[in-house]
């Protein structure tokens, strides 16, 4: 079983982990991708 992390890096200040999950198949689920995208939008909104 593999673990995967979706993150966004902002060099010289921080690395933000958006989502971490265990992969059971080759394909990343839509739920995991949607959750990471939602968190990225929230983070960008918070940082601006």
C-alpha cells in the first residue's frame, strides 16, 4: 500500500500539506482530488 501527499510549496516560508491518503489503486479518487483542490482554494484565500 502506498501513501501519497498532495501539497503546495511556498519557498522560503512554508510548505502546506493539503491532503494525505493511502492509495489502494493506481488512480487517485475524485474525492481526494476535490478535497485537495478545496483546501488549496481556502488556503489561497486565507493567505491573500
